[in-house]
C-alpha cells in the first residue's frame, strides 16, 4: 500500500496512480478506468472490461449473401468484365 495525496484538477479531486502500479496494470494516459465505491471498505479503481468488438457477420446475412451471389453470378461476372 502507498499513501497518495488528493489534489484538485478543475472541479474534481484526483489521486495519482503510482507509476509501478500503472505499468503493472498496463494503464496508459487518457485510458478509462472503473472507479467503484465499496461500502465500508473504500474505493476500488481498476481497468474496465474490454469492450466487445463486433466480429464477423451474422450467419443469416452470410447465407443470404451467398444465395444472392450464386443467383446473380452470370450478371456479376459480366459486369466484372466491363
């Protein structure tokens, strides 16, 4: 445990996170962190969970696209040659 002083920055109270803690947690300047008040215990500061990235294409869209491409294969091939 390290003691840190609270200081003002604009309208907020701020506590600096020691460099070794930041490095260990992989925190970077400007990054969001989760701040949670735990009743009777104080405040917990931690990294928020990674945001889920939308990956891939929904199966129904992929199936539809494959059908359309197959149905219109001749037209698309002709357009590609122009």
